[in-house]
């Protein structure tokens, strides 16, 4: 069903498009009296990873949501100026892949002067670490919980996932270890198990952020937000400009509900 509010002329043009079999993008848009949303899709928040070079290209993305990593925050000032909101990543993943130690104290010092709504930080995590290490790291968060979201890695137990949601209300879904390859069959089964458990435990789904999951925007998992470096990495090699890439990605949104799916018993993890 289409919920529509617009000026008379805009409504007429939209109706003509509908009558001809056309459709509208699956996202909401406010501006000059126009708002449309097509249900049951939800409007996922799309965080575009940085750095994005050259600077002139970054500035064409005014109004986007950005992900700034502690590991490389060179675009921070510009994104604070032109972005709608910032996801402030702890950089633990980048440190892991580069063989460098992660410095949570340094992350908190960097975060302190810029953390505030609508921006939020990724609570430090231990890449490929066990749950006791994850709990110890999460406990170091010195700011209000409303300003941070902890990470649950798909290889950890579903009980720990529910523990984080109970305590924080929101959770980032991280793909590491055996679930590194976002989108493959094994990853998809684990995501099905994840949302099955969330739906059974909480009824209404909590806020879930998909790390490196913007490419899943048209898939079945009802993510509330997601990030990726697709635009930053690929805009120079694409025929479309960075702005066009971002708008295309922004128009890809998942469903707003979850229907329980059968999962093979021998592939279930608890």
C-alpha cells in the first residue's frame, strides 16, 4: 500500500506514473511537501564508509550518513559538516587485519568530544575473541548506553546475542571467522538462525545494525541500519558517479518484519 502526501500537481504526476504501471523508490522522502513510503519495506539507515577520495567527490554526498573509523578518521570534520549522522567505528577490525594492537583508551579519547546524538559509537569488541573477552571489553564503555551499540559476532552463541539485546536494546551483527564471507550459504543460514532467535525471544525485533551488510539491503533480513565501503572503494571504477552509487544503494531496503524460517537441525548453534 502506498502512503502519499503531496501537492496537487505532484500527486497528479505520481498518479499518472502509478496508472502506467510505474513504481516509486522504496524509501521515504521529505521535501517541498512530498512524502512517500511503500510498505511493508522499511527505511534502513545506510552508512557509507570512509575515507572517500578525492575530497570533491566526498562533498557531493552531502546529506548522506557516514561511517568514520578510528583507524582512519581523515574525513571526520567534513562528514560532521555535511552528513546527517555518523557511525563512529572503533577500528578493531582494521587493527586486526593490519596486525596491530587495538587501543580502546585511545578510541575513547578520540570519541569523547564528538559523541552525541544523532551520532553513535561501536562499542569495542575483540575480533574472533570468546564471549568472556567480549564481556570484558564491552564493560569498558564509559559513555551512556544510548550512545553506543555493542557487537555480536555470528560465531558467538545466540544466548550471548540475547544478553546484549537485553542489556543494550540494540546490537551490531559482525561477520568474522567462519562467517567472514557475507552472503554465502553458511552465512545466510546463520543469519536465519539469528533472526529466528530474536523473533522468538523478543517478539518485536530490536534494532540490528549489519556491519559490512549494505549489499544485503534487498535481502530478507530486516536490518535497521547497515554500513559498507562500497562507494569509497569502487566509485572510481564504476560508470556511475559516487553520488549516483550512494543514492542507488540508499533505495535498497529490506522488509520490516521477519517470518520464522526452517533451519537444518545439524547446522544450528546455540
